[in-house]
C-alpha cells in the first residue's frame, strides 16, 4: 500500500475561458512508462506544491498532463509568427499544452505548460514529441538565467516518457513542465489581428494588461500604454542577454513574450570568445539572430506587435501609425540606457563616474574584446582581480596586452569596486561543452553530470574551490558549436 500523498493542485483556466478562439481543448498523450528525471523543488514550493507528492506516481502523471486536476482545461494555444522573417499565419502549440494557471504563494498568476506532450492540430507534420537532451537543455539554461537575475520562463520538471522518439536515431522521449508569467507572445497578437475580429484583439490586449502591465489600464490610451510597457520590458531583457553573452538563437515573433520573460531555449548558447557575429543555431544560416543582431531583431519584432495593435491605438489609421512609431522609437534609448547601466555595474564604476568617461571606456573595452576574441565570462571575473592589483590573469587573455594596459590605467583611475563587480559578473555559466557532456550522459541514463552542472550555474557568483572546470572555456578540440531545436 502506497503512503505517497497525491498532489493537490488547483488550476485556473483564464486564458481558455477569456480567449476561447485561441484555445483548443486537447489532451496530452499517455506516457507508457513515465519517470521523473529532475524536479525543481524550490520552484514547486513557490507554486505552493508539495515536492514529495510530485515525486510520487500520481504527481509524475500530473507533471506530464496524464492526470488532469478537476476543473482544469488543457489547451493548445493558437498564435502566428514571423520565423526568420517569413510570416506563418497559423503556428500554435504543435507539441505543447497549457494545463492552466496557478496562483503561487505570493499571489501571482503563473502558467503551467507542457512541452513534448504529443501532437496537436497545430503540429504541422511534426510528431509532437520531445527528447531528453533538449528538454534538459531548457531546464538547465532557464534555471541559470533565473539565477543570473534575467527574466525567464522556469522549468519545474523533466519527465522521461518511456517512449522512443525518432530523430537522427531512436532517442528517449521526455516532457518538460514549464512555468511562466504567461505564454502570450507577439505572435498571439499577430494571430488575433489577422482574424479580423477587433473584439478578439481587444480582449487579448485586456488579458495581457491584466496579467502583466496593470498600470496601462489607467492610461488614457491603455493599448498604447501596453505597447510602451512591452517595448520597455523587451529593451531591458535584451540588454541583460547582451551583458551576459547569451545568444537566444531563434528570436522569431512567436518567441517574444509580452511579459518580458525569455522563452524557448532550443538553439541557444552562452558566448565564450567574444564575437558580435556569434551564431549557435544550426538553422540560422544567415546570422539573422547573431549575438550582435539581437537588439535589432527585438526592435523588428516589436514593430510587428505595433502593426497588430494599430486598430486599438486610434480610430484614424494614420494617427495610429504615428502613435506606434513614436512609442517604438523609444526602444533604442531604453536599450542603450539599460546596457550602459549594466556595463557600469560590470566594470564596478561608481554612480558618480561621469558618462563622458565611463561610456567611452565601455565601448573601447567591447572593441578590445572583439579584436582579441577574449572569453567574455572569464574576462570580467579576471578584471575584478585586476581592480585589486592582480592583473596577470586579465593581461594573459590578450596576445598583445599593450592596449589593455592603457585601458586598465584609465579604468582604475575611476576607482572601480571589485567586490561590486563580483556580485554581477558570474563565475559559472552553462558552458557549451559541459552542457553537451551532461546531456549526452543523461541520454544514456546518467544524471550525475547534469546535477553537478545545475548546482554550479544556479549559484553563478560564488567561486568554489574544486569547481574550476565549470569556469573554464571549452578545450580547443571542442570545435565550432551548433545547437538544434530538437524537433
């Protein structure tokens, strides 16, 4: 007789109820032999869930949608999107389901969502499945991003299904249980706009305001205020990506959230050698979403959101365009301000350091890092040591350190704070070779390397003896790195 308590979960169905035209009721495929690979116990506690109950058989079934709480209505969400610049009017959750919303212990409404739960009518010829490696990649990278303080969807669990999935060969299947402020995307608004139903578009916008940008409701033009809020949130988000060297890889409009959370960790990676043209996605052959292009890609996506919102901004189409363009025009300044503030923190510069001294220093440093292909993460930790007078490690990263020495002299004249630098510059990121090592081992049934990597990257600022390999760049024989979406 089992003594494991069954999980008690109450899920709401606000999206399914309020935006029914974009919510297709659907059920997850039954997993023949579900087995929990990893559970995020701190996140479970945030959601008011009992980790012990989730580890039991019924809890595992709940995590993959095979046990649906009473009253819940799992749905596949409809959305459109520009993918690498080409418009697709009907994308949607092809292998995913929104189980519903849960009120966490702080009173916030959050989505519980599945990835890899089986085919839906949006599958477009895909098998609707996911495999262990890519789902664990999303888990470890999203939790690393959270630990770095970057807004992101979270990973609650990865469950192996016991079903083989055919990719380059048979691979073990898995489902990711994802948590988000919501799964509203730019592509959601593109879908509603394309429907020609302005009532649907308005309800979607009202839903987004209520979920994420409540202050917009009191504005004289709430939908313009919503757009401005999304522009600001995305400017801050992409600046944070750039500051840690994160390359999303697939910045399509269906992968840009209204909340300002990072979503979809398929072909993503953290840059090692600094390179504005760094691309890690196997499908981004033209470098559309290269590291240095990410701010422009975000601005382009926001222009598509503006087009979708035009009918709500003003009854006069020309005036609506003027309002949208004016608000979108703020993006570059907001992004630049967020990036500059972040760089000042990374360089440990005091608040009273004059911009005409600090900003040229930051720009010149980026040029030096680019010219010398310096490891982005290691450099800033070594720079803090240089601020304490120990310059050897930082100097050794430059084949000819003369330019760096001259830069350092000017930087130290501004009295940087090395301790403050160590609080914002991580020691540990999900190094690409370590991610691949962990995923390969997990695919073969060994979760220990994954657990060790996860422990490192979820305490990214705490340098620990014995963990040196987690701070080192990939060995030279690792070669060029490419990631895949897993479909």
